[in-house]
C-alpha cells in the first residue's frame, strides 16, 4: 500500500493514476477506468473525473494507493 499526500481539496481519478505511476499516460488511464479495472473505496469506478479526497483508496492491478 502506498500513501500519497495531496495539497488540494481533491484530485481527479485519472490524474491520481498518472501521479502514482499506476499508468503511463492519460490515454491508458481513460481505457483502464472505462474497462472497470480501477476500484475506488473497494467498488469499481468508471468515472475518470471522479473527485478523490483524503481517506479514499484506489486499487488497480493489486496495488493500492491511500490519499492523505
């Protein structure tokens, strides 16, 4: 599990995937999210603009990121 501290009120899901190096590009993030491969707080999320706040967890390919 990786912890990432954000300095803003929220971060969008696609931006977090790129920031956490879970994907190599925004295009890949879009495809992986649309395919339902990304879990937000344990549930599949297909909204690439989903606003994530501290305390949220994102899981993809067995890697989990926790926002702080």
